[in-house]
């Protein structure tokens, strides 16, 4: 999900992590921990943002549409926990504290 704060110039992404991909990335840089720890790791988050922005640039997105931050979650988004993609209000409410931290 992409969150746009009208007071900032670029969006942030809110995403659930793919455990295999994140673990592989972390281990390749000698970063260890469970998924809950890895999604909070600055290097991991920066690497994911850089990868997403590189794809955005390749697709021709203007800089105003590239990500300036990322909330990465270890919790999968399922109908059972209410974090399905279509329920943006629930996702925003669940991650409001982390979004505020990225926005500051």
C-alpha cells in the first residue's frame, strides 16, 4: 500500500515482508535475526526502498512518485486480521505510529 501525506513531497510504502526474500537479503550482508527483527533493520529497509525506487525509475516514474520511506511488516495481510489490501483505513490505523515516525 502507498500512503501519501499531503504535507510531504513523496509517498511511503506500507508492505508485508516476504520472509524468504528478506532473510536472503539480510544473510547476504551478515545480518541475523528473525523476521520481526529484520523488518526493523535500517539496512534491510533501505535496501528494499532502493530496489523499489530503482524499478520505479526504470518504469519512468517522476521523483515525486518515488518512495521516501517504508513501513515493513512481518505480519501477513489476511482477511482474518483485517489487513487485506482493500481495507486501507485498517492498515493505516494499524501502522499509524510507524507511519508518523517515517513522516517526521
